[in-house]
């Protein structure tokens, strides 16, 4: 049975929708997006080549800053290269087992090469050049995810490759001004994944001015609602040596513990080595 938009909204936020959904929103695209869930277990069946081409066409139908088109997708089909990347991250075996694995790269190299061919100086060597390429790559990846999920596939983005950015860049021979934004596993799901409950729109959408009070107002309720749907088992509490076992361990405690330890603090150095000025 097809779920209504109101049911999917409730699934996403563990809250009732404020208004009756408009009839115009009752469509498959909206349903696909609201039903999103990350998949990490896949059947061995390959993704047909023609479907991959369509998904990539959808990916590159994403908007692009100034039409500069600064995203490059690197499909990792060589088994040795895939294994070399997967072995860097043994805690995420889906990187090696997914039928398709791609790396979405921000690419500021192409436009610089075009400047050279056209006899022009590239006069935008600053943080925004890096940022624009990152955004382009991210939305190209998201378009692929939506198209893939609408086609019965499941996906898992992989930012953990950036913990090993130098090695990944070596394996994939990423030249100057090209950098990995995220990997993406794609395949037919072999297990049902659950819908992750998001922060309420009352907290993440502000009107006319930034509203910090929304966090105080909404956070505890979110932790509680999310916990009712999926409570984090005690064995999954993070850094208990430092923080102990919490009696109530909600999303906010989990995320606060996560970011209390540095991660990937050498990424800026990697990006600078790839040629970017981040000023
Ligand atoms: C940019 C990005 C990077 C991510 N990196 C990883 C990753 O390295 N490994 C992983 O298992 N999941 C990764 N994820 C998936 C998130 O954990 C997931 O999106 C989040 O828990 C919310 O769940 P949902 O996508 O099912 O709604 C990533 C997601 C995004 C958007």
C-alpha cells in the first residue's frame, strides 16, 4: 500500500504534519525523497550499465554554480583500486561489497585548464573556488541518490574516505585542484533500512531572523521522539571511558560525544596540497 505524504512526514519527523498536504505534493518524486534511507547492505547483483548511465545523467542534471560544472565522478571499477580503498576503512565493509562505488570529486582543475586554453588568467584562487566545487559535487551526488532510490536501488555516501584523503588521492591519481568530497556505494538493498528521524522543521527552518531559542525549545522533545522510534543500545554509547554510561542516551548526547574528539583535522592541509588557497 502506498503511504500518504502525511504518513511519510510522520515517519521522517515522528510528528504530525502542521497542514494537510497539497494534492500537488502527492507524487512519486516527493514520496521518494521523503522515504530516503541510507542502505549499507547490498545484493551482489550488478547495476545494469544503461541504468548507471541514466543515473549519472540525472546526477549531472543538478544545478551548477555559474554553470561552471565543477564536479567529476570517479567510478572505481578496478578491483585492486576498490580493495585498496576498502581496506583503509575495515569498519565499513559496504565500501568493498557494494556493486558500484564512486567517488564524487570537487574539480576546479577543468576550469583552470579551460582558462589556459582560452588564454585567460584564473583570477579566483580563494576559498570560494574550493567551496563552489564542493557544493557542485555534493548536489550532483544527491541527484544520483534520488534517481537511484527512485529506481529501487539503495545508496550510502562515504565521507570517511576523507580520513585517508592523501592515500585515496594517490590511488585515484587525483591531480592538483581535484579533491574527494564523498564516496558513494550503490546497489540493490539486501535488507530493509530504517528511516532516520530528522530534527523538526521548527528547529531547522527559521523565519526572517536566526532563532537560537528553537534549539532550547525543540531539542529535548526531538531526542525523546527519536528514542521512542530507535533507542541507541548501551554498547553503542561513545567514549564511555571519558563520559560514562548515560542513563538516557539520545541523539544530542551521541552527536556531542562524537564531535568532542577531533576527526580529519588534517583535511585542510590536504586541500592546500592539492593547490587550493583557502583564504
Ligand atoms: C556527506 C555524507 C557523508 C556520509 N558518510 C558516511 C560514511 O562515511 N559512512 C557511512 O556509513 N555513512 C555515511 N553517511 C550516511 C549518514 O550516516 C546518514 O545519511 C545519516 O546517518 C542519516 O541517515 P539517513 O541517510 O538514512 O537518513 C554519510 C552521509 C553524507 C550526507
